[in-house]
């Protein structure tokens, strides 16, 4: 698979999921990063969709969701790289909903609620690796981007509190699933469940090799640091960090 381009919004979890998938399947793609709003224009013009992430090129004509990117790569994967082998479809569907939808949504709301007011941290987080004029737009017009994120993510104190509770509830549940010492969530093989849980847990465990730009944890607001400290005490939090160490890198 040659000539692939992955269009991303640098910090987003779906963008990170797509990077993780490409790394796992051993597929090379040129990543093109764009700031929110700009990314919709770029992908609409080049790929006919406003969505991020979008994988385009070769046989990947317009793959504009994580699910489409996964299905495309899984169908072409070598047997030892497949992520659905030996997994019960019903269990996988339930896990996908729990992790990629419910937990990942919570893992977006909570950190953004606390980080968005911090212009000093968010300019880089929103724009690193994007074209220079987009980076400058974020610098000069940050209040507009702050307001946009508050509206799109409905960032309120109530939703942030609910998001924190959701994250911890999912960590508690995963603690029980892996309590028997199994190496992966479904047994002895790395599957899509492991990846979806790990990506959803990333903002709660703050892995060193997250593929997007994260601020230094010590510079983040206290509530975020407190969540990360608590999450890392969970066996499931340590599991997510191990998966990042063993199965994900930024190269």
C-alpha cells in the first residue's frame, strides 16, 4: 500500500487510533496535520469529506472514520497482524461501544474541560505539525478556538464530573477482566479490544509516546494530574501503559 496520506487533527483520539492502526499493520502513510476548522476544508477539497481522520491514496479512496480505516487495513493484513482473530463478535461489538464510544467520549471531555482555558498549553496541542499559517491562526485567535471547543464538546463542570466518573468506572470494570493475569483482554492475543481500550484510556494515563502533542503532565491543571495519578494506580491503567510501551511508538 503505497502513496497513502493520513489527514489528522493533532491531539484527537481518533487521529491517534488511526496512527496506532497503521503502526500495528506495518503500513506507512504520510501524516498531514491540520488545525480544527482548517482540517475540514482541506479534507473536503482533497478527499470530498470534512471528517478527520481521513486516509486517502491507492485503494483507500476516502476512508473518513476509524471504522473504515480499520476495516480496510484488517482485510489486507497478514494473519499474524489481524485484530479480530479468535474474538467473539458479540463481545467485540460491546467492547467497541464501551471503549471507542462511551469511554473515549469521556476521555475527550474531561481533559479538554480543564485544558481549554490554558492558552499557554493549548496552542501547541491544537496545532503542532500543522502548516505555519494555521499555527499562527491559533496563536492570534485562540479565544475563538476556545469558544468553538467549548461549544462542540459542551464543556461544563457537570459534564466534566460525569466524564471523570465514566473513565474510572471503565477502569474498575477492566481491572476485573484482567484480574486473572491474562496478557491481553481477550486472552493471549492482542486484539482490537486492547487497542480501543488503550486509546480511550490514553488521556487518563498520559503515555509518554502518545502520537499527538500532549502538554507536560506536570504543567497541566491539578484535576487532570489527580486523575492520571489515580488511573495509573489501577491494574487497567498499568495495562494501558504497557500496551503503549509494547505495541505503539511514534516512529
